C-alpha cells in the first residue's frame, strides 16, 4: 500500500534494510509504478568504487581530467536523465561526493570531473543503505542536509525471517525465473525446511538457493529436500531462535507451517483443491477441512 502511494510521486525515497532484503527490487517496483516507467532505471553501488572512480561514474569526466581520461564521458546522472537513479549503499559515500549529490537534489545541476560547464538533469533519486544514517549524522560521518534531502519518504524492508509469509510467494517467483522449460515445484518436505530456515542472507540467499535447486534437479519436476544445501537441510532452531519463531508451542508451530504450505499450494493451483491436495499428498476432503479451518478462502 505504501509503495502504491509513493510510486506516482517524484519524491526522493530512502530504502533501509539488511543486506539482501531486496532493496533494489523495491526501488524497481517504485520506478515501474511511476510516470518515469518508460525511462531508464539506472543502478550503482556506492561501495563498489573508490572516491575518484565513483566521482567519474556518477558525474562523468572531461577528456584529460586525469590520467586515462582519453575522451569525454557521460556520468550515470546524465544517463538517468528523465528517469530514476538508484544509489545503493549511499552510506558508504564520502563527504565530498555527498556535497555533489546534494547539489543535484537541490538544484538539478552538476559538473563533470575536470569541466567548468554546468549541466542540468531531471532525475528521481532512490537511495538505499543497510547502515544507521541517523547515527552517522550524529557522529559527523554523513551530512545532515543530505540526510534530510533523501529522507523525504522512508521505506524499511524487514529481514526475511520477520516476514515468513512472503517466502512461498518468493519461492514461486524465483522458480519461474530460473526454470529452463518445465514447471518445477518443491516437495512438501523441501518447502517445510525452507519455511523454518532463518535466511540470514535474506532474499538474495533464497534466490541463490532456488537457482541451485533448479539446476541440481535436472529434468525432474519435483524438487526434493535431499537437494537442499546442507546448511538448510541440517539447520535446527536453537533456544535463541525461539524468540523469532512466533508460535510458542510445537502444536502452534505445526499449525503455522500447515497454514503457510496450504495457502501457497492453493495460490499455485489458483484455488484448485484437487491439484493442491495431490501436491500436498492429503485427501481432497481433508484439504477442504483445513482450508475452512484456516479461513484460506
């Protein structure tokens, strides 16, 4: 609902969350829901370059500006003109570059490295970080004025362990993305292991695991639990994990897992109880009872 309200505007958005939570996916969703959807969506990771390289990457450079600058080069801000620019890991940007980004936000202008000509761009900026920018501002490590410029709208992406109800939907999405020809699905035991695993690497780890399963399963349409990575197949909750588990008893945990698996199967088969029951290896009558019990219709 929040993204639906945010996307049509031109407001700057700050996306916060742990590594791998899907911050770029959220940024793309905002871009696709905006009036700029037919324009470019440009991405750069601010932690992937040193200061000089990032300066040239963002703003471009003039021929002869530095050793190796044999021709004029457009920066990513120019390439993203009229579109959306996603600045990932903005908390890793140096104070000097923070000033230049602030100028783009305030005035829509910048200079290429080594150039005196002022250029103008119309870019919507979406920034992301896994760092606590408020604490960095207090410590003098991040400019306060830039912080408030990018903090117009704040979107926090929870860790995957805090939104387990999304796991079945993400699994289906990644299965469809990585399959070659035949439709694939997870065996119930495989789904069960994936639903209880805490996914410390978040959405990125989940996608990598699904890609691995698709490759290892070959032409088999059903992916069994024996193909899971050992860390997932052998994972067992510790006492410390009980806090995040939600249900505080074994029957409650079983019910929660049952509800998730049935809901996912029903979505996969678009409400067809016969096919869902076949996948879950239960009778159609029992499935109808469970669907009514968990109010899944």
